[in-house]
C-alpha cells in the first residue's frame, strides 16, 4: 500500500509516534459521501459514476446499502469513448437483471461529467441524473472556493470519514493490515496485569491438583469402558446380522417397487386395449387402422361405414376429442375416416393399478441385550 509505505519511510524523521487508524478505499468514500449528502429511499437503486483521467468506476447501491461494483474501466476523461462505455456498462447490468430498476445516477470526478450527464439524460428518460453536490445542511462552501473545492471530493471524503468514528454514513471497511495494528499496540502493565502475573504463578499448583483428580477419574472410567466393551462384543454378532438383513430387505424392496412399476405399465395398456376391444364388440360398422400412444394420450385412427358410429366410439372413453372426420368413396361406398384423441381412458386412475402387495410385518424377532455402565466426568 503506497500510503502505508510513505508513513513507514517518514517514521525515522519524526520523534513522536505515528499511528495508522484506517485505510479506506475510494469506493467506500464515494458511497459515504452519497449517503451523507443525499436522501435515499430504501427501495431505490442508485449508481455512482466516478470518472478520472485514465479510469472510471461504477458503483451500485440499493437504498443506503452497497449493492455491487463493476470492474474498473480503463478509460477516463481523456478517452472519447468513455461516455458510450459507461452507458453500455450500466445498460448491461439493468438488462441482465442484476439491477431490477435504476432510479438515480450520480456523477463524480472529472470535467467530463457535463457531457456525460447530458448523454445519460437523453438515454435514461425515467432516471434522475445529476452531478454530485454537497448538501447545504452538511457542508458550508465559501464563495472564494466555490469553483475549486469540487476537485478535492476524495480528500474531503477522507477527512469526513475520519470524523465519522461511528461509521454512520461511511462503510465500516478498513484496509489496514493486521501486522500494522499489532505493532501499534503498546503494552501497559496496570493492576490487572499484576493480577494476571499472580494467576500465572499459581497455575502450576492448580493444574497439578486437577491432574491428580482427573487421573483417578480416568482410571475408574477405563475400568468401566473395559466392562462395556466385553458386553458389546456379545451384541456385535447380532448387530452385524441385523445390518445384513436390513441390506437384503432394502434390495428386495427395490425389486418389488421395480416389479410394481413394470406391472403398472403393462396392466395400463392391457386394460386400455380391453376398453377398445369392448367398444368394437358393442359398436358395429367400423374398423381401426392404428392405435398409437403419445405421452399420456391415445390416438385412434379408423374408418366407419356410418358417421354416427364415430361419436359412439369416442363416448366409450372418459375424455376423448374427435380431431378429424373425412368423407371418401371406397369401391362405390361412402366411408368416413376418423381420428380420435383420447386424453383420459377412464375416470378412476386405480383402474390401471394392480392390487398392492403387503409384506409380512414381523420379518425378524430379536432378543434385546443391554449393556450398562457409568462413566464419570
């Protein structure tokens, strides 16, 4: 970190003690300045566009909270394409749904913000777009520096963050390395320090007493565990047999389920063809050319000598649609080609399901053997 290296280089030339409390990234300063100087509703999405000479940063906020930040754009106010690049980056985030809706765009940084503000205003008609301004209630600007202070927004933000110790507006984020914080801590021995030294001196005596007590308890527990292990060996054989039977039962159960599934499908089409066969026996004067299945539906195609036989055939099913009826001449006789779509053969789905197989309840009876023991802690 360049700033931290600068402090380290200056330390030998300063007789006092230098301490680094916070290293705050510029993105955190920008968010803090916006939160401190703008009234932001919880549901609003705000974009902060910070343009420098060579780079550009785009930050998104949801309400007063940080939402996301885009990778740094390697184009700044010195580039003629930066305006279009910023617009495309924001538009891409909105289009892909990362930002549900954009309510406000705040532009900070270089002098390009005038043309950028005008361009974005023309593109985002429903979005409030403005250059960053300090709130008159928070910051009082003298007329003598009114045209110059905007160049020092980041420096003002850093000073503001240093004053905001409670992090009311600025994010509680610091890049100070842990080793720097550690070396800045100064050990001062006060009354509680002497008390701690006394406790350290008494610790060996207390530990020895606890050791003797715990050693006796461990010996008793070791004897109890030995007895329990002996009793456990007697039960282990039965436990292994139970595991083997449980594995076999699971295998048999899976096979039963597989057989049930195969039986269900075969029985479904067997009984469906039975319904079609029963219809052909009760209705005369037609013949079927094809019976096809499509997903869960049934497509029946055939030819009838009489037109009224077709509705009679479709009425044999619970839900059927006559899709097509075509009249044609066949050897001097008028016949009717038809196509029927059957979406539901019968009303009760249990018609296609075989009777359930019930397994015996008591497959194995085991005598319970319990082992008892008491372990002290």
